[in-house]
């Protein structure tokens, strides 16, 4: 029983630290607090979201490049347009544009966009 408990504890510690270690390795300039916040936020979403955040911003929640903001690289010109179908505030995903620069808000927006793109792709390919 003690061995099983020790094994379970070892596995849970290894899994918990794995994402934080990966984020620190990819972007060593992030503070430990930011690394913990990003890792905690990412654990709520599918692994694909973590891969997108790594590719778009190297896990930097303050990233800005050519109109793409935050962890997920959400394009503000597209997702805050006057078209209500492409406005994250009008869709009820975010309350303000500034929320996009928070870990939670950016992940929420990025996940919504990912789901919409995935749904469109599946519909196009005839996948249920």
C-alpha cells in the first residue's frame, strides 16, 4: 500500500511539474509566477491549445506581433471587428479588449476561436 501511494504521489508531482518545466525551457525569460499562471490556465484546455500557445507566443502572455495579442496570438483586427460574428465582446466571450492581455481571457478567446475553426473544418470535410 505504501509503495502504491508513493508511486501515485511521484506520478502526480511529475505530471504537475512537466508543463511548468516545458514552459520555462521554451521561454526562460518568464518569471516563475508567470510560468505557474500559464501552466495552470493551460491545464483546463486540450493539449492542442498548449501547442498553439507555444507556437504563437512561446508562452508569453504579453506577446504582441502584427496585431496578434497574448498567448494564443489572437488577431485583434479580426476578432474585434464591427461584424458581430467576429467580435469577441459581442459574442460574449470577453468583456473588454484589455481582457485579451490576461492569461485567462486570452486562453478563453483562443479556445473559442480554435473550436470554431475545428467545427468549420469538420463540416467542410464531412466529419461528424
